[in-house]
C-alpha cells in the first residue's frame, strides 16, 4: 500500500462530495431518462455537470428543463470524449469524480454503492458499475481486461444476469460508461489523456492509477443500463479505425520495445488469422500508419517513466 494512502483516507462515517460528469453529444433519445434517474438517486452530497459537445439535436434543450438542478457546460465544438469530460472535471468540486455516459439509466442506489468502496479502503483508486443491456436481463460489462495485443474484453458479456458476476473484485480496467475516480489521483494523472479521442481513454486512466499503486475495483451492486456504442456503429470501418488507433496508442504508451517485439507482434499475428482480417485491413493499416510514427517518442518517454517515476513496490 502506498505510504500516502493512509493520509488520503475518506472517513467511513461521511459521504464524500461527488461530482457526476455526463458528456452529451446528440443524445436526444437518452438524455431525459439519464438525467432523471441520476437526479432521483438518493446519494448526497452530489452535483451533476452536463457537458455538451456542441450537439446538433434538441438534447441540450431537454437538459435545460432541469437546469436548476444541474450545471450545464457548453463546449463550442465537439471535443471528443476525454477533452469534453476534462472540461467538466475542471469545474467539478467533488472529492470523487464520476463519469457517466448519456446513453445510460442508473438503478436506485447506483451512486451509494459505487462510492462505498472508497470509504472502506484508501487503496481504492477507481470503481466501476455492472452494466446491463437495456433489457435489464443480460450483462454488458462485469469488469474489463486486456489481451497481449491490446484487445479489450468485457467479463460476462451477453451472459444472463443470474448472480454469477455479483461479487466485487479487482480488474484491469473499468469502462468509462460508469466509473468513479478519486479526484486527487485524477489530478496527479493530469486528467484523461486527450490523445485518445475515442476508445481506450478508460483503460489508460485505470492503468495510470494502478501504476500509482492503487486498486481498480468492479462493484456489481452499482447497476447501470447502457445502450452501448451510441454515436459510432459497431463493426463499421469508422469504428474499427478508432478502436485500433486507440489500441495501438495504448500499447506504445504503456509498453516498451521488448514487449512490442516479443509479445505484441506474435499475438497480433495470431489474431489476424481469425479476426475477419479482410473486413478490418483498411482501418487497421490506417491506424498503424498514424500511430507507429509516434513509437520512438512513446518508447523513450515510457522507459523514463517506468525506470524512474513509477513507485517502487516495498517488500513485505
């Protein structure tokens, strides 16, 4: 455990002030239900900040009907997910920052359960909800992990919600659809990395906070219904490009040349044999062309960070 953790413990008998940051871009089909369920959540004290990325539909007008109970931040253009969220985080006053997608509806006590682990352990850096599809019956996310070539996966995906995933546990990452982060750690990390315009910004912040010596916890008693991939059609050329762009940037940023040559590339080769490669080849090659030119920079910066800046583990 970090020596600083005990100094940052949240008192068990007090609720920390929580800032819920919701990013919106053309979320008209979802925004009313999202805001109403969050406002109805009994957790206090909290504030709700809606960050609008220059929406072109009527979603902002719907949000303004609740403006006495929420803070609305209007960006002049679509900044993408990380930068848009960072705009809200800068204005947030909470000790805990909660990121929530607009295409969600939270179940009662979602926030109470999401925040509780921070009160129980100073080692917790990030918590995340169990996500269900909109039918409320099947799991979308019960903790996330990463394969050797950077491909991500959701535990429990498409499985019936029958209790098998109803136990808290440490995971590699929490999806940004519903995640809570300690404010002090988020500030130390420099906020969300805006170099990930879409996809992998959640894995990146979890990785950075884990590298600080803190735990990433899946909290199944906090439950959210989520549409999934609203805004970008899944398995489209655009989706594949954005996903692989984020994947390659994450690998280059967090792993060195040795990992890339002897772990990533063999795993990548095996993956191409059964991934529907022809459908993905154009966006994949485009992602490689835009990211590999950055490899020398990331490998140099990463070596310095891992060698000199990350905390050393103390033998017990």
